[in-house]
C-alpha cells in the first residue's frame, strides 16, 4: 500500500537493536490520504533515514509499498524492503539535475542560474546526439553528419569553427555509435532489434531501438528524456572519453534515473549503457585503459534507492529555496570546470561555498531584488509543475473541458519526412476547442501522455484535421498543452546575467541609486504628431533608458520604426524585440515600409510570418557565412524569449528596443535589455499585464515599475488613429486621465456610414456608435448560449446593413463562450488576449456573466480596456445589465454605453 500525506513532525534518527542487528530508524508523523486521515506514525528504516534528515513539517511524503505497523491504539506504517520514500513527489526534478547534483549540489544550482552557455563542447555534443538519433532512425551516417553540422551552422560560426574540422570530429565520435549499433543489431535477437520505427507500437518493452524517449514519473517526481532505449534498457550518450572499465558515477546515476522511470511503467530495466563516443577517437597507440566506448552496468535496487534519495535532497532544497554550499558533496573544487563561476556567484551573493568567494557582494537592495525574483521564478516553476501534474491527475475529459487538450482524435495517417521525422494526421471533433494553436509545441500521445506513449510535437495544422510533426511516430489520439519550463529557466539566467554579470552603472538606475540621464538634443523626426516626435527624441537622447507609453491606436509601431531608424542613422547597432512574434514582425514591417532594409529577423521558420521569411536568419549552412550575417546586421529583430537563446546571449547591441514591454515580466524584459548598453521600452501598463501562473512580483512589468518611478523618462503617445470619439471616451477617462484624444477630426467623427452602411437599416438598438444589448441569457459554466445566439444575431444585423464580415470581431471572456459563438457565426471570435494588438471596424463584446461578476477574469479592468479599444466605428456590448451594474467599474461602463 502507498502512504501519502503532509508531514506534521519529524523525529530524530536513532539506532535500535533488531533481530537483524542494530538498525537506524526515524519516525515521522504524517496525515495519510493526502491529509484526510488521522495522523499516523511512519517509520523510515535504514538508508531511508537519510531522507528523514531532509524532511520538514509541511512537506509531502510518499512511501510506496508501506506495511501496517500498529501499536495498541496507535496507527502506523513502516517502510518495507520494496518501499521507496519520496519527498515532495509533486516537485518534478529533471534527470540532468540529479546528475549534476551528485557531481556537486552547487553545480546544480549554478547550472540553473547561468544556463547552458554557447561553447564548442555543448554544440558538438548536440550534433553527436542528433546523429545518434538519425542512425537509430536508419539515416545514412555521412548524410546525417553533413546534415546535422549544417544545421548547427550559425552556432559553429559564432564559435569560429570551420565546417570540415567539425565534420571530422563528429565523424570520429559517430564511429563509436555506428560500431556499437551494428554490434547491437547483429545479436541473436537481431531480427527484432532492427525493427523499423514505423512498426514501433509505443511500448518501451519492445525489443527495439528508440531514440529520445520522454519519461515523466508521477510517483517519483522525476522527468527527463532518455537518449535512447535499447530493448527497453536506457542508453546514454557521452561525447567525452572514459578509459576506465566502469561508467562515471554521475553518468550511471543518469541512466539509473531512466531505469527507475521505465520500471514504474512495468519495463524491467535492469541494465544501463553509457556510450563514450570519444573513446574511438583516441589514438590507440598513445591512449591506455579500456578504450571500448560502450560500458554497461547493472541497475540494482540499491542504486535506484540512491537515485530517489538524491532526488529527495533536491526536492527538499527547493522546498525552502535554500542554496547548496558544495560542502554537501565530496567533489574536489580544483578539478571542477565550474570553479570560476562558482566563486563569482558565491562572492556576488555572499554565499558560503566550498570553492570560496571572489568579488564584492551585491548592494543590499540588489541582493533583496535577486532573492525576491529568484523566489518568484521558483514559484512560477512550481505552477508549471502543477500543469504537468494535470497530465495524469485529470481525466481526458477534464483536460478537454479545461481547454488544455484535444482528446478522442481519430488517427488518419503517418508519413515519414526527409531526415527521419514524421508527420502524423488525425481527425478531431469539429466542436472541440483548446488553448492549442498552430505553431505550438505540444505533447502528442496515444491517449495517455503520462503512462502511455507520448512525443513532443509541433502543430502544423489545426482544423477539422490535425497535423503534427514528431521525431518518432505515435498513435495520434490526444494532443496536450506542453507545460515547458524553458521560460522559467530563461528568466533565471536573465536575472543572473543582469545582476551578477551586469554593468554597475546600469544597475544604479535600475535600482534607483541615480536618475536616468538624457542628452539635450531636439530634432524633428516626425512632423505631424508632436507626442510621437517627443518619444523619438526621448529615445535617441537617452543615456540609460527611455519609456514610450503607447495607448491603443496611437501609432506605436510607426514610432518604434522611426526610433530604430534614427538610432541606426547615428551608427548604433539595435536589437528590436517584443514579447510575441507578431509584434516583432509588425515592427519589422513598419521599418521596411519606412524604407529600411538592413534588418535580420532571428526566429524559427514557423514563428516568423511568411512575408518576413526573406529577412529571416537561416541558421543552417556554412558556419562563417551564417555568423557573418548575424554579426553584420545593424538591426536584429527577435522575441525576448529568443534573446535568451545560446546564440543571442553572445550578441551585443548599443540599444535594445522592446515592444509589448508591459506584457513582460521583469526578468523576461531583462533577457533583451542585458544585451545592450541602453534600452527603450514601449508598452501600455493600462492594457494586459504579464501572463504568469503564480501570483507574485512577476505580474508587474519592468515597464510599469520604471514608468511609475521615473515618469519623466517616459513619453505618452496621446493621439490615437483608431477609434471614433464616442468609442474612445470611456477608455480615455478611465485609464489615461482624459489625455487620449483622436488624432484628427476624421478619426473622431468616423461612423459606419463611411463604410457605405445605411444606419437606418440597423435595428434601433444598434444605430449608435456604442450600443448595449441585454439578451436576458443565463450563464452555464463558462458559456451563455442565449447570449451567444444574440451575439450572432447582432453580427448578422451589421452584415445585413453592409458591414463586410472580415471587418467584424467578437470578443468573449471564456474559450467556452468563444466556441459557443463560433458555432453560430463565421466572423472572427476570440478571447481578449488574442485580440490585443489588433482592431476591427465593428467589435461585439460578450460578457457571459449573469447575476454577478464572480470570476477572476472580470477583476482586472485593463482587460476591458483592451476589449473596448479594438473597435473603430461601432462597438456593441452584449451582457446582463444587473451583473454589470454590480461592480462600480462595469456600472460606469454601462452608463457610458447607454448614454
Ligand atoms: S567549485 Fe567546488 S563547490 Fe563549486 S560547483 Fe565545483 S565542486 Fe562544487
């Protein structure tokens, strides 16, 4: 039986005499049944007392295969021989983290903070891994090497490597793989060992080769991607050498982690293999020792228990966000590659560490900021883990109802693509909706993403038919939102780069030790809009930073392009960044419209819009050419997420201009800002705030903090080109102190008549520029069918009066209502988040709520500011008047709409 629940108290470890001799034990008081049952004593025996030493009240404990251990009227449990003890099982530890922890716990911490840098061993390692995967998929060796080296062209070029040199080195490493694979396929069971991937049925126990296998363990709180499985046994590839007979301990631990995860799925993985590819590249006449690349070891229960205890140490450290010192391990600092980083981090953060410290500690306010941000990012990581948990805690139906999965897909066909990847197709229920979008990375599975066969995929098509691409084929029966940790990882590295490596002068202004400074210049960059011209001047004259506050429709993108041009004209190299690909492409489009053609777009093929592909930096190719194209660009356009990539982290700019800065977390903004000497943030803190899961400091953007602390560093664009006077009035008075005005009389006075619409044909209630309709509906869950019906009728009225369908947009607060309305009309219907940044001639807003506004979605009025300001000529609000009148803000909105 499994015992699981919160720990109430932890007893000391003590020794007792037993019939097997003296043994250690520790008694913990736990509330089993996830806290629902009465408190019980759980006795941990032997080496599990090590986990007891890391346990604290408040943590969650899981003991698998526990036995009853009742004493009189006291209920209790004890570990058995089969038991595993897991601390904080909901905290998912990555397998690579367990590996670095056993090398030195502090190394785990440093890897988290500083991320994976751009260096040759890392890039070469990635190429060799890719070649390994290709070989397993049956690709020809030479073809694969050429292909994968070309794929890494940009990174190799940035590292100053020549193609031939890399091809040669990879070939020598790959020889080990090929030799070993051939050996493997010639085994007596070889007829099955060579099973083509197309026949793979997704069960790891198959006598088969598999590359890149994603494993998540709900029991042990471990996740990772095994390099390969060979007849259900984990194989790990290491591009270094090892001339000892046995694998390195940390490598063994990594393979043992995968064995543990496989066993949880019922695969009896009892052997691990490490493949040291450099062994075959060694000069046999000079090297001594065991030069065979493949080293096997058996995975016994003792090793698996050690893996779980180590994983528990990490989970316990993360529970109170404490920092490992390195004294916990036996590693010798003088042999450690991380020694310099380790000493700098210890010195800057004034942390105790075995390696010692160099440098001066951060000033107190920076240290506070670091600690607060670190904690907030880790809280966000926990929220991401909670999303992972839903993969197995929620039923398929619950996932679908939560918009997090498309379930019950009907597999249609699969097609092998060049390079060994696969395109999978399936049919979906036309009514099914979810958060998933084309271009997203998602989890494709056979129906059970945790215990079944799942593969990471990219969504190519999402209509009635679904098409995805994957490394390996899977029976495409379900698609889940994939809760990636990349954004939290990148936030941490951005925080590290800004605080521990960042320029002290920059930090003086960021932390309020001095005011931002500006030069005196005053030029005419834009002659027909005074606030835009002031904004360009502010940006160009900023010695530190400038802020451009752009309410809806104020020509923000035009101004951005003008700023970039002005900066480049004076000789600056500029990073043009934004939160979304869409905003980056829009800014680039404006720049090109203004005649500037020297920009390079950094992004993936699927992320970058079709009409910007011609300036997209192709990373594949001859290393020198690829690097020269990036290094030579005076403007590089990339999302802030891409700014955290290995290649971009090595780039330097004079100015970083970041659009949508009010939608970015502080560390998210820093990822771009870190790359430049000065920066310009463009945003509107009166529209949508950063999208984060945890409720903490991350919800406030750097843009908002700086504009509140340094209003003089900002310029508000106060003339809007979008909305009629009547439509903009509410937004202007509620959010911009009445300062937002129409740019021209034509903008102010626009009506549907300008579209050739005869207002008299419209029903009376829709004739005004701003209308309100109460359909007397009922909220059912997150939908309101009667209201949806009315919204569709309103849309038809506008269409009948002559408004083209493509000029009408419908906004609803919940995806369920978006679907409800989408079934009744063919105009664009979406949530407000998806509408930010765009506008339509006519906007219809559905509120869904009846009686009261008791949903968090109504709490932040800034969402309404976005919704109402999407409309140019007509706006129709459809909702329950009583519900809206129950809140002062919405009541004012109602009064305005009914005026
Ligand atoms: S330098 Fe020492 S304490 Fe620091 S990570 Fe390396 S082994 Fe650990």
